[in-house]
C-alpha cells in the first residue's frame, strides 16, 4: 500500500514569498492524482516537498500513514521524473535506466533483466546501446520514465514530464503513462499546466492557484461543477462564458437574471432558484459553456439569447462563433495578479471582490482576523469586466459570417452561479 497525505502544508521561501498555503490533500493507494494549475501556482513545490527535496515551513507530510519529514529522500520509496529528463549523457540508455539499481547493489544479471523488461514495456528495447544525444525527445522521456520505473517504487512523482514534447507525441505518451501506472498499480502524482492532460489522465484532479488548493474531484466533477469562479474559467476549451447578471426575484414564479439588454428566467421549481434568490438586487456571475448553447430560429420560445456574430473561428471539425449579446463578461486572470488592461467602453471597471478569498490576500486576512467587514471593491485586480463575447459551437463551415444575427437556446440546467467572492452558489455539493 502506498498513500500520500499532506496536512496543512505551507511553504514560504526565504524572501518571504508564499509558495504553498495550507494545502491538505490525501492521495489513495494506486491513485493517479494530477496537480493542475498555471506556472508559479506551487504545484511543483508540493511535489518536491513530498520527495524530500524541499522542507515545508509548516504542516506535515505522511507516506503510508507515517510522518516522513525526518526521512531522507532516498528512504522514501519515491521515484521522480523531471521535466528536463536529467539523463547522464556519457551513459548508454541501458546504463541510465539501470543506474538506480547499480547504486542499490543489485547484481548485474538481475539488473540487466529488469532493465530489459522496463525498456520493452516502454518501446525502447532497440536503443539500449545508444546514448541520450542519439535519441529523439520522446525516446529520452521514455528513458527517464524507465529509470524511475525500474526501481519499483511505491510512489511516482512526475513534474511536467511531457511539456517539452510536440502535441502528437504528448498525446501518445499520455496514453502510455496512464496505462503503465494503472497496470503497475503505482500511486502517481503528476504535475501539469495542461488541462487536457489533467482531464484525460487523472483519477482525481487537484487544481491550485497561488499556492491555494481551489478544487478537488474527478475530472467529470471539476468540469461539470467547478467549486470556484477561477476553476470555472480555467477548465474547458473554449473557456466557460462568464457573464455578470443582476438578480430579481418574483416569488413563486421565477428568478430573473438580467444580462443588461436581455433576461433569462430561472423557474421557481428549479431547486437552484432558492439559492440564487438570496441575491435579489445584487450582482452575481453566471457561467455557461459553449456546449449548453444551441443555435435556433429567432422566433423560438423559451430561454434564448439574441446576438450578432462578432467573429468566427474555424477549427476544421467545428467552428466557434463569438456573439455580442449586449452583456458584460467577467475575465479571470490565471495567476492572480492584475490582468492586462483591456478597453471596454473607454474605461475598465472592476467587479469588486471576486476571487479575493481564493488568493488569501494579506490585507483581507488581517481585516477578517480583526472581525471587521471585508470590503473588496478596491481590490487591485483579480478579474475584469468587459463586453461579452459569447462563444457558441457551430457546424464546421456555417452559412453565416461576421455581422450576422444569431439566436441561441440556453440549456438552463447547465448554468453555473457564482457570487462576487468567487464562491459557487449551489444547493449542495456533488
């Protein structure tokens, strides 16, 4: 059995930078856990602390239920695969793969058998006599993985191992990595900034932002019911449409969601209507993915939005239309700093407060500790408001062009609701 547990782990660098902020995470035996987030969010630091290459400032790390902060890296039964391969250029492929076994004192005959078995599984059995400089990028990555696998560790740690490869090779190795780790039953923690890797490889995904764990669940759970506005904006291609809405409640009838020039009506019988009704007269953020929007005729009754195509993108298998519906979009930045200024009607306004809780601003934390109300209207920039460009999926080569009017039906049960702090407005949790 190989499990990993992080208990309120914090890492502060010597210059005062907060890299990881009170992260608690349990990885089950044999699970493929993916840490997902943009560069600088702390995911690689988490991996290095588990491996023993960095010491946490606070908190505890347990492997198989036992604390390991005082256990040296070589005794943690962990193998780590790095982004840059880290192969020995003067050694052959066979020597690179077998080097950990040589250090462990494994006899040459047994060592050769294990190297051959691993190389065959990875499809590099015919290049065992070559040196790294004679290999392609994909082959070098397989050698790095083989060197980790040959030790038969209890836990694999993989730090963006595919980021230096082309897209086709990444897709091929994704399938190989997941199939091999599942066949071996090895507990794996995999770090990436690529959501496609996370959603296709993981048993569960842990999404991080500025050192804070944002969401945790299966790929289906985090995609269909993102816990925060940041997760909603981060996952999906095209990204989820995030629109500012004013809430008006008509008791026992419906909840009106006013998007400026247009309105959608949430039926009172919908179980989410009570939760949204608490924000009567206030602004919230409504999210809708492109797949929940269907082009219809202008006179179609029901939940529809009317717009004009601002521009089209052709992707071969489909086209994406971006509609101007007279609404205001919320643009969330990825790393938490001020997003680039973009003109919207001459000036750019802030939607006060969203995502401030998620980045644990020192000023807000201090105010909360004093017990006073938290005002986030002057927050230096977590996301911006701008004219909405509603993304809609169309046929590969639609009979419309930029400037054409388009009406879309909205799948109301696929709407997501978030308050100004970035929290999900919901009646329950998964």
